[in-house]
C-alpha cells in the first residue's frame, strides 16, 4: 500500500483502536493480520489504523 495516499489522514495506534473496541491491542494486530482491518506501517514498522475505517466499523460517520 502506498503511504502517500494517507498523508494528513487521522491515524490511530493499536492501543487507541483496542480501547474503542474494548479488546487487547494484540487482538487488533491479529485482526490486521487476518485482513479484517487495514493497517498502515510507520517508518519504524509500527502499525497505524485509519480513523475513518474504525469509525465506519462502529457505524459512525465522519463529519
């Protein structure tokens, strides 16, 4: 995935996504590996998740 298409887009850490869904951060990582969530890798190799995608999964809409 090309990281340039996500410049300026709000991203969440695994801990933030985990808190949203009330699960462990390791569960969020497993969801990403299983293809249930789209993850973006930082230059340091850490996963980040698109806020818009997480809100959509929750049934919320960006305004």
